C-alpha cells in the first residue's frame, strides 16, 4: 500500500518510489492526515455526546421557534417605525424647503422695498 501511495506522488525528488526520504515524507503526510482525522473524530464525538446529554431543546444561543418569532416581530416593528420616521423626516425636509423658498421671497420683497425708499 505504501508503494502504491509513493508511486502516485508525481513529484518525487529522486525519481525512486521508495527511497528512504520519499517513504518518510509519505509516512509523515499520512501521520498528519491520521492525526487530523482523529482530532475531527474527537470533536464530532464530543459534539454528539453534548447533543445526547442535552434535553433536546435549544442550546448555545439557538432560539426556539417562539423566541425567533418574537425577535422577527420586534425587527418588523422596528423597521416599520424607522420607515415612519423616514417618511416624517422627508415631510419635514419638504416643509423646511418650502419655508426657505418663502423666506427668500420675503427677503427679496423687503430688499426691493428698501431700495424703493
């Protein structure tokens, strides 16, 4: 099996499938992969054991359906309030723009009256 693995290595530095350096490299790579697989297995087993030990309810920050629905309703209310505030701000801006036009016209009239005197 080691020979098969070594022969699949396309970039063997010495060109010999089972020289000591190549075999050591393959063994190091396989050991690293085995260590990673064992660590992942251990993490998965710990997570599974934690799930098995739980009461089946939400954990680790997960929300129940009712909590999620409540948060969603709160967000929708917040969005609605923000839209209303935006509409109010737009109306106020329009009113202020109208007032500015009125005041400019009034000032122009006053300046014209002053020039007439």
